[in-house]
C-alpha cells in the first residue's frame, strides 16, 4: 500500500484504513509506504544525467524500491488535485521509476524507436483516489488524465493495471454517504486480496 496523501488527517487515509481492514481478513502480508514520512525534498531540483546514473541515493529510496520489488500487488491511494495525483506522488514516481530499476533502455529499433525492457513485470497495481468533483465528470469531461498517467507509468514498467476506485465529491458528501464508501472499500480490500 502506497499512501500518497500530503495530509495524514484525510478521508483518503480513512479509506486506506478500511481497505486494509478488509484485506487483513484474508491474512495477507501487507507493507505500507507512507510518502508523507519520506524526505523527498532534495529531489525537487536536480541535475541527474539522462540515464539516471548520477541520481542521489537515500535510505528512503532504497526501502521504497525494496517494497516495490517485494510486492505482488501495489495499491496507490491519493487525492486527485487538478485532475491528477498530488505533487508528492508525482515526485516519488519521478525518483523511483528510473532507468535500471523500473525499466532499461536497449539499442533503439531502426535507430529511432525506443527499445525498453520493463523491469517490474509480474506485478499488478490499483488506484484508490478521492476528489472534489464527481468521478463521472472526471471520466467523461476530463477524460481521467490522472488515471491515464498512472496507467501509462504502470505499462512502461511492466506493472499490469487492475482497478481504479474513485470517490467523490468528498467535499460535497455527507457523513452517511461517506460511511457507505467506507463499507464499500472494506469489501474491495477483502475481494482484492483473495
């Protein structure tokens, strides 16, 4: 489980807790990576070379990579801000989805077409996302740019996209409806880990 909400106190993290409760009913081993706890600020501005060979390393990044390599299924939980994941998750992906870890370039086809080896094959991923807009607007009006971005990243690395679970409008929803969502995500957590 990769928690990517910038605030600890959020409805998104309440959904995560209920998902985990459902998943734990199946006695599966789950490891949690909370991006809020990582020190990612050094990577906001960088001067790495194009092959990522000079990317600085850290204990946080090493542990994150170990978790990804250990996982069979990754669940990313985040709020949708301005039709895409928050900067915290984008920065994390930028420093994790790098050459020699998530993919590897080989000699291009015909000298022009990228030849990419996907290094995270064998894993699946799902998304849990909260938003202020109703999910139907995100799907039909905005065409889900954040979900497509995540799906494209998964595809580039060999991770197979499984599900996306969107909840909204959080800001306009009463506590009764939110409680229904919490029950729903509990069931999803239980089914996802069978």
